[in-house]
C-alpha cells in the first residue's frame, strides 16, 4: 500500500498546525463561527445534532494495521468507544469536542492519515474497488491510479471551491463493486481492441434529490492522459456549474441540462487545450507509486484445501468470502451488520482486533467497503478458520454479506442535523425480522439501503429495496422504492407509492420479499424478479 513521501507528510503536518491555530482562535472568540465553518469543513469537522462529527479520509478504502489500530485508539480517547464506517470508504466519529479536534488530526498524521477534503465543495475521498489487487477478475490494480488522482486533487487550487462536492471512483473490473456510475466521475480501466489499456469515463452520476446514472462520455482515454482528461471534465463543470442554487449545483445537473453531447464536446475541446500545456504528472511519479501496490509475497505452495466440518464456519465461508487471484488464498469480508447492531459501527476493541488480524493474517492490509464493511484482502485458506474464530469471539462473524441483513444505513436523525427521519431503528427492526439464517439463505442476494433524508447518504436509490425517511407534518415517514442497483447493471429504484410508519415499512419490506419468493424463477435474485414482473404485483402485495 502507498507510503507517504516527505512532501505528503509535510503537507499533512502543516495542515494540522494551521487547524490548531484556527481552532484556538475560534475558542477564544477572535475567529467567528461564520469564518471558522469553511475552515473546519475543509478538515472534515461537521457540527451535528449533539456534537461535532469528524470524518477521516481512507483513500480508496485501503488501510494498514497501524492505521486501523489508530482509528480504534481515537475512538477510545476522543469519542465514545466506537467509530462509524461510511459509504465513502471513510470512518467518522460522532462525539468530538472542538478543543480536541486538532489533537486527533495530529494523532492521525503519525500514521499517514488525515481528514482533508472529506467535506466542503471540493474533490472528496477517491474511492475504488474494495477487492482491488486481490480480485481474479480485474484488468490491473486500479489503486495506483486512484492514488495519482488523490495527489492531483489534494489542495488543487482551481478545484477547492467547486459549485458543489465532487466524488470520483476508479475500478478495473467489469464487476462494479464501487457504484462507479453513481459518481460525479466514474472511471473504468479498460482494454481496447488493440490490446491497449486506457480509461472509460462516465460523468454526471449521483444520488441525492435528483438521482442520475452517469452516461459514458469517452470510451477510451489513454492511461497516461488520465489526469489531463479528469482536469478537463472538472474545468467545464467549474466554469458552468450552478452556484446560485445548491440543489442544482452538482455536475449531474449540468450534464443533464447542457446535454451529454455538448458537455462532451466542451470537455474534448478543453482536453485538447490541456494536452498542449503538459499538466500530466511525469511518468516517473507513476513509476514511483506503482511498486507500493505490488502483490505481497504469496506462498506459492499454499493449499486450496479448506476444512468445512464446522457448519457455522462453512456458512461464513460460503457467504462472506470470495475467490482470490492467488491459489490457496481468499478475500474475506467482515460484516459490521450484526442483528440489532448499528450498520457500519465497530467498537474500539473490534477495530483493534481487525487491525491485529490484518497484521497477522492479511499482509498488514485492510479495506473499507462502500457497503460499510471491512475486508481482509489476502487471507491464506490455512489461516481462515483461526481468523473466523477470533472474529466470532468478538461478535464479528455475521454471515450476511449481500443479503437483506447486510443493510446500508446512514446515521439518520439520531445524529445528523440534515436528516428528516431515523435510519438506525428501521435497519435494526428489519435485521431482527429477517434474522433466521434459513430465511436469509432462502431469499439470497437482496441489497437493502436506508437514507434518513434526500441527500441519500444511505444510497437508497441504488437498493434492490430502498427506504427514504421523510418528514410528513412533523411525523417520520418512510418511502419504499424497488429496483435499484449499484453494479454494472446500474439502475435507480422506483417509489412504490404512499409512505409508511416505522413499523409499517418493515411490514412492507416483508410483503415485498414474500411476493418475490412466490414469483421468482430458478436462479433469480430479487432484482431479477422485479425486473421481469414489474412494479404492479409488488404494489398489490404491499398495499392491497
């Protein structure tokens, strides 16, 4: 994984001291809140319902064990003993004291971490495939290019005050595990007919109050022009993006209103101009980055044999592990969705345990997923039972990956000042309703996502079943949508009809799944059945 050079470390250390001075002046009254607010947001510090919330960047979701351990220590030292992993592959802390925020940033800097650009109208944390570098189906490891984008976008003077926040994802597999087309820019590393590797650019996706799927604007940009083309896309947006209305400020609105063809024409024009300016990083910088992502020293003699005589272990292996590119290894996902738990939350002790397991059994590496889980990317099959036993003892062995129990949920009205309704109790009630393992296995793959407001931090638009909390005359109400997908077959969910109470939406989810089980054909997922029979039968089952 990437290691800071002297420039990276100095950049982060200087920012810590700048923020320490800004915080001191805010606390002594010489810096007004209206002037402090944009400064704290640039350092990931929000003021939420009950306290400050700090969001820490985890570039492309990759962490070392030392970094993970620090996240656990911060949870104990500065929060209430836990952290919340987010859909941006980051972690956030919900109970931060303003006077301690600079100390947290200083602690993070000791393990090459920061909270820079995790908020504000700038380019946010670059996300990627959580299985990058381990998956058998990827073309190349996309993370060196995500790292190049991180370096280009950090403190980019032209893009620090964009019309609105901006999100980029990079993948290198036809299996989209990063919701790439629901980003402002989605980049898929591809190979053309001539065998050359380049990038397909999708621009103008996003969720929120106006969800849109990014159209393909260029099927092949040479890999050594990745940064230049990204800059062209941003420049056109920065030039024309709305600044008078934050609800119409995202690039998806610009691409929609300008039209894909006209936006693409202007990007290509800007791209041609930028090519004459020579802004692409020198090849030597990419050559410096790539070795940081070299394969670890896999054991070529590792056995593919796996003793599955323990039924609980077998269930976890079947549900929470996937094939690795190296013989004798697997990719293992730790679900942070136990029945009755808060999706994405992990205690300080659990975080430190996962750090230790990564150090001992996964070549010192972990990944955060956009589904709010943790991945050990390189686990030898011979070690897997030991890993599972330690996870099981810590309450981290829930075998529900990609099932209805593996719920994505934002913090909602329990924490967020923007939320209209609570997300956490709904997620807990649904998990409890569907907690029997036989039922989870029977239903199979069903991705359920919950947002507490229209900002869609819980990605409800992309859920096979999506739930949106709204305010109906002071009462929490929940809209149900069906048919969303975040993968290669990206689609947006359709609202079923009138909303429900908290308990009513749990009943509605059950009615929808019961209809699916009654109507599905062999091999069909919930999403497949919905697409085949349409909304009408589901509406009848839910409201009839």
